């Protein structure tokens, strides 16, 4: 739309003011510029200025000479006008750019709102939301093959329809839906016209790479490439970590994707899903959402790839980064919106993007990705300054800043998460056995009235249910010390800057279980046995010929572990003895694991690991199964299974950068969060090519390879 510019120069104004511009409702831009043109001269000065001037005498014999109109401008007047015009031009251009940016932002919001109405319509018609994609169960070389930077090809399954295609009839785009045959793979010639059609509803005009001149080209092993129109919206498949749950004894994956199979061999269907609102061949109802529609992301922005081979931002293709976001929470290295990590997005075509722009160039352009990985994770991205827009499941659209707290970002993408307010409340108070809220009496929170015991406390004691607890002396150590052989400066396997090794001092002695809590002890206190390692459990093959009652308890959440400590503390014998139980802090756990050693832990070879029971190391060494507690020798503190058997809950909330700002004395962890700390090795980043601790998880989640041990607080006497 054209803009008419009106310049108003107000001569003989009493004061000079700055230029001002106003944009009327009719789109007419008016710029007011007031210029001072009054000259006051004394009687003596006017004698030399008579030509063309009119003379007026006032009472004090001073003369005010006012210029009369004459053709032509003086140099000063011309310069003044040019300067004012330049200022007005800058204001005009700035106003137009701002108006265009706001218009693009508004259009993106409107698109998301329409998509939200479409999701609601689809749910009303089907009783479920659409899946992220409908795809064949097995990968096919005829569908897609991509080379990595190492030259290794990998294949992806056939995609028949994604959520956007399934939504077309519910967003008044039936003419587009008629061009697509969902009984054929999206790469089929029958779907050419539909997949190449640019749909304005699926485009955010702020993305300069989403035009017709930058179609995505999908290259199969055999045959010509298939072209796709770009798009800028992706459904939320969740922020779960990579891999599949529950993992293995040496590599648990409580946050990972889930997978199952339906049908027989002739009609096998593989379903894969995370903690978002949609999965592959898996749909969800709003009845499955625990944290409320207002707190859950449904669809969010993604950017289009900057070259035809980059698969990001493709509306009709149901892959990660194309029209699906996944794995971009606390449990991955693609954390948060517009993540700048050099290897953040794992998407098809990233190797070619690296060849076109280099790794540093992709980071600078806000489109980093991993050049050697398969399609596995992608985060929300946009070309809006400072953040992305997301559609919540209640239909509202929000602009989320890149600096959002990652705990909240993680929680708002999980259909299983608690309300963020409940997370903060849970962190602030823990109910005791009497039902009254209190902060746990952790080390460093001394009772001013208490003194040290008159008599030395025993180094080991046994409680009322047969637990052996060892007294651990106060002391100092370096927390987060990398294992032997780790190059701290390695950009892939080195020490992340946010988690530096740092000194920690535990100021008080404490007691901790010599063994992990067993199934027998857990059942005695709670009356239940939820474990997978039982003759009837999912891991029954591991207990053949063994006493499963002496296996560490598993399939217990952090909340279950806290409840066990409360019930044990409230038992008559323990209450009479004045003993209270809780989970160890992460600092206490690592101190106990190192057992006073100041040297980096050196991973044993396979034969030594079998003898010592170390089952926590990279997968290539095989690892050991879960077995009875105490099957292997204790460490120097007299503690068993610190580097083996089940992984263990700690009391702390998890924050990615907590190591860089924790206090030196008795660190307690962050005051709130979305995930709880799980430990099972000397260094929580051991052996990981990606910079994240994959084992930490929500406080309510269970896993067959995660248990716990307890810390006991004993009364101090005068």
C-alpha cells in the first residue's frame, strides 16, 4: 500500500521543536517540522540591512526587523531543510520496517490460531489429536537415504501423511487435501502436486527462506529427488531424550522415547512416541494431558532450511525438524528455542548444510545442526528477534524468549508434566510423617541449640529393618572431576563450560546406607513391591537362580523414595531412636562414590569390571545386569554398589549450570526444577559425546534400573 507523505514547515514559530511523525488510521504518514525564522536586530545593525526590509520602531528604540518573502533560499535555510528531510526519511523508513515486522508477526500468530482451531475440530471429529505422522514400520531405501559426514548412508521409513496433511479438511483447505493420496507414500508421483503446493497458512512471512525458490529436495537411493514446499510450523512430539526407554542397566533411559508394535508380521505397525502431544503412528486425547491445556505446547515455529537439501521447515513431511519438534529439553543437547549449540538439531541434510555454510556459519545464522547424526531431534526456531511463537493447547499464542528458563521450557512441552507452580511448591516443602511441611534437615542447616554427642557415635549401625548404615566423615573434595583420559578442551567429549569441576566441603558427618534399599526392605515398610526384577516382572530372566528379595528396589519414583524415607522415619522403633531418613544430596552421593579419592576415576577393563562390579561405563564394554546388593567388594568407605547395580535418586533438583554457581559448603541443589538428579558414576557426564546428563528425570517417573539408598540423621546430645 502506498504512503503519502505530507511535510508541514511552520514558519515564524516561537520555538524550534524536533520533527514528529504520526501514522493515521488511513495509512497517511504526516511529518510536522517547525523551523525558527525570526531575526531580532538592533538599530545599529539595521542600518546595513535596509533593502527589501520593512521598519518598525518600538518603545525602547529597538527595531524588530522581519524578513519579507523573496525568491530563493539562503545556504543555511537549504541545509536546514535537507537535514530535516533526512531525519524525516529515517523516521519514515524505520516506521515502515517496524510496521512490516509487526505485520509478519501478526500473520504468524493468526496462522497458529487457525491451526489451533483445526486441532480442536480434528479432536471433536475423531476423539483424538492427529499423530505426528503416519509411516510404515520399517525403513525403506526407496524412501530416503542420506549420507553422513563419514559417508555412511542411513534410511528413513515411508511417510504417508503427517499432522498438517490430516488437518487440511479442518482448516478449510479441502482443495489442498484433494491433491494428496494418503494411501500412498508422500514421495509417490500421485502426491507431487500436493506436496509441492505452498500453503500460506503453513508459512510465516518472517522466514525469508520459505519461498517457492527454496523447495526442499528429498534424495532417495534409487530414483529422482522429490520436491516439497516449505512450511514454518511443527507439532510438539516432546522433549524426551534420544534412544528408547527404559534403556539398559548400564545406560538407563528414563526420559527417552517409547516404542511398541501392533499387528502380526504381515501387517506390523511400529509406534514411536515421546512426551509431547503426538507420536509416530500414535495419537493422544486431551484426556491424556496431566498439566492442563494452558501449560502445554501444541504447535510451534520452525525455520526453513537455507539450502534445498536441508529438511527443516517442510509442511508436508513428517520428520524431525520438518514438521515435528522433539528432544529439545533438559535431557538433550538441543536445549530451548533457537538453541545455539553447534550440534543441536539432528536433521536430514545437515551434512550438506555444513558443506555450504560451515559449522560456525550455521551458528551465526541461527541454524546449527549435527553433520554426522541421523534425524533424531530438532528444536523450535524462528527469524523473529529474540524468540519463537508457540500455540498452547488452550488456543492461545505466546511469544517465548530465547532466554526462557529451561525447566519451564521442558515442562511446557510434556503432556505428563505437573503444573509449573506445583513443581515450585514441591521443591519448597516436603511433608514430614505428621503431614507438616518443612525443608529437609540437610547438612549445613545446623540446629543452633544442638551440640556434638558426648560419646563418639558408632562408625556403623543397623536399624530396625536390618539396614546397615556407615558414618561418613566430613571433608573436602573436587566435585565434577572428569574421568581419567578426558580431554577437558575437547569440543565434543570435553568438560561443558557450565559444569566445571569445583571444590565442595561437607561440614558435618552423616550416615548413609552401606547398600541400596532392597526389595525386602521396601516391601516391609510400604507393603508393596513394584520391581521389574522379580519372578513375575519384566526383568525376570535376571533373577533366575537368585534371591530377588535382596536385589535393589527398582521401578520407584523420586516421590516413592521420599515417601519410603518418611514412613521409615515414622516407624515406632526409628521414631523412638530419634532417627530421620532422607535421600542424599548429589554432593554427598559423589563424595561417597569417590570415597576420599582425589584422583580421576579410571574406567576398568572388562575383566576387572566383572570382578569389581562396575557396570557403569560406555555400552561397548557390555556392562553387567542388576543383581543382589553386596555381590562385589565395597569401596574405601565401606559402601557397596556406588558404581554398579541400580542407579540412585538424589534429593537435588537438576539445573544445567548449577555446578558453576553452587556454594562451596554443603550444596543442596537448585530450589526448584523439572527434573531430579539420578547418579551412578563418578562424573555425571562420563563417556558422553553430547553435553547432557541423560539419566536425570521427572520426580514421578520410574525405571527398572533406578533405585535409591538413604541418609540417616541421628540426634545430637548435649
